[in-house]
C-alpha cells in the first residue's frame, strides 16, 4: 500500500513538519511561561494581601475584646455610676 493512501496518523512525518511543530511548541511554551510568571506573581500578591487583611482583622478583634475586658474590669473595680446599655 503506498504511503499516500495511509491515514494521516500512519504516514511518516517529514523533517520540516517536525521542525515546524517543535518551533511552534517552543514558541507556545515561551509565551505561556510569561503568563505563568504573571499568574504566580498575582497569586502571591493576592495571598499576601489576604493574609495581611486577616492579620488586621484579628488585631482589630483582639483590641476590641481587650477594650471590653478592660472596661468591664474598670467598672467592677471603680463601680459603675449607670447601668450598662448592653
């Protein structure tokens, strides 16, 4: 059976076709590597901002709780003039 009658997948690839595919693969990998760097940098920046936001929220919550504890302690020690509005 001549090679022209074989299905495309069974025909031997020519050197130019292999070189073109190799060049296309390298070009795509270079283009995607730049995108990957940007994606990783974006992910890292988002993680840092998210972690910083959580840290700030935790600090604010801790200060609020600390303030309430100090206020209640001061009320007990010094005596409260008015009933709390809670």
